[in-house]
C-alpha cells in the first residue's frame, strides 16, 4: 500500500492532476479551523439545513431508531468533528432513554474531538464521550460488543466527498459492524440548481477558497513542497454529468513546484491554466443514494427532508 506522501506525489505527476481521493489533506489543524467557518457562511446551506431538519425531528429520529423502548442505545459517529449538530440528537437520546448514553465520535482531528468532548460535557452532561482519533476511511474501526441498539451517525453529506467505490467501502464497513435492529443515520445533499450549489462552494468571504488553498499550504508544511500561493487560484465547477461540484486549484502561470520527499527531490510541472482537482462534493438523486446504500447492503427505512428537498436525513437498516 502507498503511503500518503507517495499518493500525493503520484496525484501531482499524473495528468490530470488530482488529490481528490485524499480527504485527509483538508483536515489538518488549520483546515479544520477554516471548515468551522465554512459552515457559518450564508451561502453554505448544507450545514444550516441539516441542523434544522435535526432540530425539528430529533425525537422522532431517536424513537424510530430504537424500536424497542426498553433497549439501550449507543451512538457512534463517523467524522464527528466538533459534534455541534450531533448534540441535538444526543439530547433527544438521553431524554428518550432516561439515562446516560455512550457516544463514540470518530475523527482524524484530535483538536476537534477535544472540543466536542468539552462542549458536550456542558450541553448534554449525561453523555459519556469515548473519542476515537482515527481516519475512518483508512483505519478500520471495531466497536466493542453491545447488548442494545447501535446507531451510527454519518451526517454533513461527507459521504459525497468520496468516489462511489470509496463510499461503498465506508458504508460496507459500517454494515459489518452492525447487527439486526441497529441503524445508520446518513445525511446527504441532494441534486439541485447550480445557482444554489456554486455559491455554496464559493462564498463571497473567500472562506471556501482558503479551505482548498490550505491543502497546498498543508503540502508545504508537512510534505516538503514549495507551492507559491500567489501563483494559484481556487476554481469551482458544476459537473452535471457526474452530478458533483468539483473544487480545483488552478495554476496562474507556467511554473515548477519542488518537493523533497525522503531526501529525493521531485519537480512538478504546471502549465498556465492547469488545475489540481482537489475535492468533489457529490450531489445525489434519490435513485443514486438508494443504490449506494443497497450496494452496501443497507435498506432505507425512513427519510426526513427540508421544504426545498435540498438535504435528506435517512435511517437505513442492515
Ligand atoms: C465535509 N463536506 C461534506 C463538505 C462538502 O460540502 O463537501 C466539505 C466542503 N468543502 C468545501 N465546502 C465544504
């Protein structure tokens, strides 16, 4: 298996250049801080809409998840970040169960998990937080046995940042960890007007641009590259054929970028206008999301949505 440094290098020497399968490059300390600002931007409807669906339906989501009222519940979350939206569900779960519950947030950012733990201690004190610092894409997580109902939460439409193969792999792994009666709660962003989608990924404050350019800074800081940020700009494209918003950084001139990797020097050549494909945000139709879940052996049980049908929150069963 290639290590991350080699994957980066091969993504940059390939044509077209792409790092879009390396989500981990976005969420170093700086990237995680910028992402916290993205979710506050007016144009980024995804987080705001999902939060309002959760607020309006938290009790029903929990009641539907735990079919047997006497069953105990535990909650696991992939890519939990600071868990700010999850606190709504955790509060509903504690109320429903009438006692403390265990919450296992999984994330690669230890600083985000520390913040999740301290804010949950104030907001929902009856939650026992058991953080797991892991890259859930590359490191398989194993849940301890539990004689109750496990709810795995995967919200924020993060599944849309992965290729269909990688998304199926992630969901299949979740499926392997669950037993009959357990559930997956998946948040997905649905296909819609590019006039809504494009500003969501190109806010007027330049926060999303900074988030993607930070990937180059991350390569400079951690992987020995010397990208000059003045010579690149952020570019966003709606790819109708693949139903995804593509995020690129474009070289403003013909240039060379150097990388020293394991004491070897490598040169990356850029033409003017050449881009690095940095990230995809897949937008789903009902058929696509059903197929993705079915391919990982999940069946959709219930869907909550907003008035525009922009975001779906889905309960799926094994
Ligand atoms: C985390 N993920 C679902 C975000 C998205 O909408 O694709 C990441 C993001 N990238 C730019 N803005 C938000």
